């Protein structure tokens, strides 16, 4: 079983925040691939399904971003999911809006959701799907940027989320380079 985690904050008023793009990505994947309805478990919302013959558990922690590991760790422990089968979908300031990168391990780079996952999982050796939201230009504007809603001019958002959902079978097979390429091609077409 694979565990795909979307990082975000649970308040309804925060649903369209840039910080919640991880939740948005999992919602798109669940819709596209016919996952079960979301239900509460592991201090989060979970949906189950399969993609390309691989069983998946999608998890949206409801612990707030800074305590994401409080939800991820018990889900991984209960299902005996190794770090190599966990993927976190999260916002990334250092990527242009609509760009994605997949990598295994690495530092948290100031992302508190990743930092808490690293701490509670005991190592940073899980996969990350970094979803570019762009940098606002100065350090003083970062908090307002990530905790601000996507704007109408962010026309790249829905095509990128659709592309991530469509290309998800490649990610489920561990074909990370092909996944990134497919998302890039699909977003160029839109």
C-alpha cells in the first residue's frame, strides 16, 4: 500500500489558500480515480482506492500544517507503510507557479509541515511532490502569500491539478521522471 499525504490546513476558510495545494491535489486524484468518500481517521481525512493496480491511502491531516506528522505517523504505523512508500504533496515557494518537482528525502526548507513529518517519522526519506506556488519576492511577504487565496489570475492551477491527477498512475508505479514530464506536457497543452 502507498500512502499519499496532502499538506494543508483544515479550516473551511483556508480551503483556497496556496498552502493548501496539497489538499487540492489529493482531491483531484480522488475524483479522477474513483476513490472512496473522505472519512475521518488518524487525525485526518482518508480516502482509499487503487491506481494502476496499486492500493493507495490518501490522507489530508486535519492537525494544521505545523503538526502534520501527528496524522501521518499513526497512519503509516497502522498500515506498516515504509518511508519509501510515503509521498507528501506540498506547496513550494521556490518553484514557479504551476511547476512541479518530485524528489526523495532532503531538508524541510522552512516548510513546517515537512519538518513535523520528518520529526515524527524519524527521517526525511519519503517522497515529495513539490507543487510550485511561486515566491512573492521578499521574505516579509511570504506568510501572506502562502496563507492567501489563489487569485483569478492563477489560471494555471486547475490545469496543473488535472494534470497531476491524470499522470498519477506514473507516480504510483514509481516512474517519477515520467510523471513530471507528463504533467509538464499536459499543462503546456492547456
